[in-house]
């Protein structure tokens, strides 16, 4: 499964509790759509660290890295290239 | 406390059967194991299940006046009954018992429908005036005791617990979908709704007058706060002493009893205050009870031990484990009669069982201090958000929220974007009465994403406006802090803390709770002062701390406030997951009951099993779904058989 598919599946299953692919666009903002709350952000970080083996630094906890499928995929790719 | 029940004919003179009244009382045996009594004059029938606390031998109910034309059944306690009785005797009334109940009939004779304002206590009363053919159903000011009713087939049926009404209805009830929607926003339905269609509560501070076939509802007391500019104009030192004196008297009159009285001791400020006042001013041996948790993050035993040593109390503690939560969950819902979103009531059941097993029937607790004197984090959150709303672009102002949520270590500028999304709701409308509560309600309402499509049909998605409609206009003129207190007292406290987590868990084991902080004199005093004395900047319960510092160790007064929490999700996912959990959460049962979406529930359970559910939202959704399934299983699907197994 591609990184994008893995991330999409995770967000759909764990926040929208759905298999409906149309429920989430890759550029949907998690914040604007109310998908992620104050502890949800921690869950996303655990997911990235456990499933992709990357470490999210404090100053990387920003919407530009974590607030949509597109942003997360870019962030993972950037981290894995380091 | 006791259980009351009854039936009144509204239209026809349908025969009221003694056996039905007896069954209505019997199903509330836990509320009153010491005896039952019935009055039936064919127009009205009254039933009483007694927990004897005052006038053990003479206080059997129903109780009547001198002429046998005013009758009463009553659940609760009138703490100022000694003073009332003395005055009524001077006024010429003749008493035939030494009970607190009897003052009710004579007060009614003396003051008519306004007699309730003379009562200091916790009470649900059914008073029948035989001459006027008038029934009054009265509930105490803040909702300490429960009282429900329904109208069907020309009769009004009432009881302390809904299951007693269901016994009289003899038909399966149905869910009030709107009430479940409200519960999954505010933790309780909007009063007077209950989870049961067409069954309502008498709201706290209200009374119903049933006369000539009509039912009229009227309020005799409500939470009234002074408006800005009209606060009690006294120096802080005077307010400290006034609160001090009020709390001593509120505690002392709550020690009136013909059976021994104990106290809960959680290790927090509020119960420590009450136990210290009993120790210093009560003419009783201090007997205290507490609960400890296997989960160290929830346990407060260290603080409990400090207070036990400080007061020299004779103390008993019970330990709560994960398996206790799962094993007692079903029985708890039988008593709450409503779904719950946290498991917190369950340890409270274990605690009252400990009290019962040690031979006690009465406990004083610190309930109400947070609402009355300003202790909750939601009040702090509201204050910080108000402060932030004055300068929405500030990055410093919202960073104060980290004091409440230390894990939100979003110190960089980008963190403000997250904080704004999590806590910045309606930042442009800080005058909203529910401004402080909006983030909590929004998070709770996420539970509703699990509703089935059928559940959503005809469901108006306006829980907040339904609640707001119940607020009197005067609320909009209050200081934001007092607005939040008003909402907290009317919704979470009355709708959940005093019932699901309070009365129901106490009475399940035939134990009466008494709450000095909810003495109406304490409430009225606190509501009249400037809110800055309740929370000084972000120092919660400031005036209470200043009043009571003299009796307590500094480590208790100045400790970091720890909200009472019980183990939730992990309790249900051990190697001993009970069969009922598996059955009720199976796709087949979810489909059959049809309140929730089977595939979504399955995904939530999968997430939990993978250890990925760490947030409040998932936790509340899971407990809410499971408890709703249990509720349906007990009350809708299997009510008749469950009467036998649970009672």
C-alpha cells in the first residue's frame, strides 16, 4: 500500500470511522472539517512515529505538516529522505 | 432518602389498585428497605418505600395532618425540621410523630402552596389535599432527589425512579431520540426530558399542581445571580467569615439523624472541608470512606491519608480495579436509567456499598462546591477564552490554556493555529451565555457521528438552542463567570452529577447523601458576591480556601486540583472482556437496536483494540454507545424479565 493510501485509510478509519473514500479529499483540512481535536493531534503523531518510524520534533507539530493527507504525505517523504 | 410513587386520576374515576402501588414501591426496594406504606382513596394513590433515618419507630409514611385531610409521601430530609416544628407548635399544630416529614403537612396548612420556601433540605414531595382534591408534586431547589411523571389514559403517574412508572404502565417504553441527542451533547437530556418517550422529570425548584384534571407547573426557586454592579458590597475579610459561618451551620444541620452519619473523603479540597467541619463542630465520631484506584494516575490515596492523619478519622477505603468497572456496568445502567459517557458512577456505587456494609445509612459529601464556589476547569477555560477574545490575534493569551492542558505543548507560533481551532470557537461572540461550554459540547457531540441513519431521521440538530431556550432572559445580563456557573448547575450538575453519579449510586445501596455546599443559603450567598472572589485570576475556589484554610493542611488547600475520574475504555478490553460487552457491540445487536451505525462502531472497537484510542472523544463515544445498548437491553428489550433479575 502506498504512503498516501496508508494515510488515507488511517484517517478514514480512525477519525471518520468510514470506508467511504468520498468522505475525505486529499487536501481537506482536518482542522477546518473538525476531523481532529486536541488529543487527535497526539494520535496522528503516534501513528506517524509507530507506522513510519519517523520522529516528529516539537517545532514540526504544525498544520503545514499535519493538517491534510497531502501535508502528511509530503512531511513523511521529507522526513524519510533525511 | 426513600422512594415515593403514586397515581392520580385526571379525568375518570378509574380504580387505583393497591397491588399496583405496592409493585411501584417494591421495585424501589433499594431506596427504602425499612418499610412500605400506601394511601389510596380511589382518586389518588400514594406509595412509599422507607429508609428510616429520623424517628425510626414513628416516622412511617404516608403521614397526615390533624384532620386526616392532608396526606404526604416524601423522599429526602428537611434539615431545619426542629426549628419549623417548634414554630408550628406555637402556631397551634399538633404533631403525632417526631419525624421531619410531619412538618410538611402542617407547613402546608399554614402557608399553602408557598410552604416550600421555608424548607431547608433535599426533597421530593407528593402532597394530597383531600378537601381541595389537589395534588402537589414538589422537587427540591437544585435536584438532589429525583421525581418523574407521565400522563396516560386519563391518569398522572409519578415516582422517584422511572422503573417504578414503567411497572404501572405495563407496556414497553420507547427511546426519546431527541433526549439521546441532547445527552450526547451535554451528558444529560435537557430538562424535563428523560431518555424515555413521554416520561418527564419535575425540574429542580419546580412544583406541579394537579387539580380538576389539569396539570400546572410553577417554579418556587431558581439559580439567581447578582448582576455586575449589584454584588454584595462587603470587604473580602467579611465575606470570608460569612462563608465560614454558613458552612458550619450547613454542615451541623446535616448531621441531624437518629442513625450514625459518615462522610466521603476523596482527598480533594471539598470533602476535606466537610470532614474538617464535622471534626471541629459535629457532636459525632468522625467516620470516613474513600475509594482508591489500581490506576495510579487516578488514585488520590496519598491526600486521603494526609487528611485521615490530620483529623484522626476512623477510615475505610475500597479499591477499584478495571474488572470492577466492567462487571458492574450493567447493574449501574439499571439504576442510572440513562446512558452515561464516562464510567465515573461505577466506583461511586462501590463506595456507597462500602458505607452500607459498614452499617451506615447517611454520608455527607463535598458535592456542589465546584459549581457554587467556582472550582471547575471549564470556568478557568471560559475566563482564558474571554481574555483571549479581547485580542484574538495574541499568541500569548491562548497559551494560558496550557495550564489546563499541559500536553498541549504547542509553544511555537504555529501552535496558536491549533489552539484557535480547538478552543477558539465563537471567539468573536464572547457574550454568548454558553461561550465557556462550547468547546466541551462540541467535543461531546462528536459521539453523534456514530448514530445510525434511522436514528438521525426527524432528529433536529439543535441541542444547544433547545437548552438555551430554557435559560431565563436575566442570564444574558450576568458576568460571564456567573453565566457559566448557571449553565453548569442546571445542566451537568442537576442532569448528571446529582442523579446518575449521585442519588442513583447512593440509593442503589440504601445510602443517603447530604451536601452542605448545596444548602440554599450557601448558594444564595455565593451567587450574590462578585465572581472575582470565587476564582481570583485563575485560583479556583479562592473564597472557600481562605475561609477554610484554618482547618486544613496547606498541602490540601494548595494542591493541584485533580478532577475525579474512573478507568474507562481499558476496563472493557482485558483478557476477561464480559460476554455482554461482546454481545451488545456485535454487528447483529447494533443492527437490531438500530441506534448506531454498525460499521462505524466496528471501526471504533478496532481502533480501541489496536490501542489507538487515547482521546476523550473516542472514550465518550465508546462508553456512550455501550451504555445505550445496555439501556435498551434492560429497559426496552427485556424489561419484564429484568424486573425480576435486577430487583
